[in-house]
C-alpha cells in the first residue's frame, strides 16, 4: 500500500508543482487548459505506476478535474482554498492506495529494475516528493498564510504616506517602509525560502540537525537591519512569522521523508548483502570451513582413546647366566 501511495503522490506533486506552469495556473478557468493540466497529472500517474491501471487513472482524472474546477470558481484564492484543494487530492490518493494496495507491484518497474534495487527507486521518489513538498508546495503554503499580513503592511505604508503631510518624521517612516517593500530581487524571497527549507531537509536526512540552528542564526543576522528600526516593526513581525512557518513546515516534511527513507533503506541494504561480490562469498566459505575443521580436531582430541604403554624391559643378570 505505501508503495502505491508513494507512486501516485509523486505523480500528483509533479503534475501540480513541477509541470504546471504559471500560464496554466492563470488560464485554468478555461476548460482546455484545465483538461491539459489534468491530462498531465493522469499521464504522470500512469508512468510512475508503470501500467494502465484504469480504475486509478479514471478516478484521478475525474476527482482532480472536479476539485480544480471548483477551486477556479472560488473568489477567495487564499490559504483555505489551497489547503482544502490539496487535502482533497491527497485524501483521494490515500483511498486509492487502500483500495488498490498491489498496484505498485503490478507495473513494469519490476521488469525494469531488479527486485533488490527497486527499493532505491522508492527512496529516490521519496526524496523527489520531499523536494516538491518543501520547496514549491511550502512556498505557496507560506505565501498564502502570510498574504494578509503583507496586505496589512502595504495598507500601513499607504496610510503613513497619506497622513505624513508636513511631518518630517512620518514622511521619513513612510519612505523607509516603501523602500523596504520595494527593495530586493524580484523573486529573492521565494528563492531564499526554497533554499532554507531544502537545506533543512538536507540537514535532517544526513543526521546533522544542528545545522538548522546555523540557518536560523544566519537569516536573523541578515535581517537585522529590518528588525532594529521601529518603523519596520510590522515588517519584522511579518518576517518572523514567515520564518517560523517556513522552518516548521520544512521540519514536518523532512521528518516524514526521513521515515520513508529509513523504511526502504534496510531492505536495500539487505539486498546488497545478497549480491555481495564472489570474492567476499568465497572468503566467508573458507572461513566457515576452517572453523569447522578446527572444531573437528578439538572433538577428535577429546574423544581419542589413549594407546596402552608397553611394559618396560627388565635388565638381565649376565653374571647369573654365566655361573
């Protein structure tokens, strides 16, 4: 079951966050664009399953299309719509995994990969899913959750600008906030968020969680200029909330991905043991034969019956023989 869920979940994440372009997101209200997106998801699902499993593919086609169609008709595209939409998709995938737990073993991947190396394929898909969850998925989630705070900052900046008048201090604060909002790279915040969450996952996977503290400290130092000024209090709170949400989401996903990797890693290691080089196998057999030979020698020495000692030869009396 877990293998089937991993395959169709990875296909869903690829279809929604890797193969779906910005143009498709904007124009998804049009039926042809919506059908194109759903078709990509269905093709990805069939490709990762390695078979034309029509019950799963038909269910994904219908449910994904209906959920996305309903989302496009909502006026408010905030975090609630995003969470409900993704929860609906993932819920359908969980149900399909329970109904068709053997779908993963019915595909062509067993013929492509050796049975022993198939576990590494699952580990690879697990890491791919983690990357998509922490980077683009996490970026949209954090962005929608903090959208209202960003709008509040914009309103505050506009209000300060409107009420500044002749007050030099207020006018300076307004300019400072406006410059803070406008300054920076076009997608700099997005790339920083992706990198910090990906590095968080990397540190957990390699068993170095202390590196996460380094990331938080580095980000705090770089943002110090925005936090120390009282005019930027709203911006500072916005950054802190976004940082905590970003790292919190990255930690949750990373723990789940590490659990999945650890699930398939022992099986992969056991498969490697079965396929050891011939030299190693021969050396092991020689060692066992030597140990068996030594044990037999010990047993023979313990059970050996001692041979009777010959009687000592008595010396003859030469003088008696002569007389």
